[in-house]
C-alpha cells in the first residue's frame, strides 16, 4: 500500500473512532492532530483516555499502546484502538489500568 493511501486509511479510521466515541462522550471528542501541533497529541481526544489508533493488515498493537503510555498526560488512561483488515476492532490497555477503570465503574453502579 502506498504511503498516501496508508495515511488516508489511518485518518479514516481515526475519524471512525472519533465518531463512535462522540456518540458516548458528546461533541468534545475530536481527532487530535488537526487541533494540536501533533508532538504528543492523541489520535482522538476524549475525556479520561489517551487514544492511539492503528489500522492495517498487521497493526502494531503493542507499539500503539506504548506510544499512548509515553504521551498520555497524568490522569488519562492510555489506550490503543486497532483494526486489522477485515476484522473487528480491538481496544488494548494494561491490566492494571483496566482493573482501575472497571473498579471505578463497579463502585459507581453500586455493584
């Protein structure tokens, strides 16, 4: 795949992730690089998370999560949202972060 086509595919995936997260979090969700200088901006700006998106035949899931961890501001959970061609998307985060997240959710719901 050419570089231009690959970038376009990545941008389309970022827009799709932003659209789906906007359905939950509202209009504050947007693609990151078009609003910041891009140095450490997440691919999608969303409350509580630093989101890195990858798409392709073999998206680098662990590298995407590591990038999110390096660049996440304090208080944000680093997350990689990846989609392998012709497969369902996945969300990847560290177990300790996931346990913190679901623990907060469970306490909030009265579980």
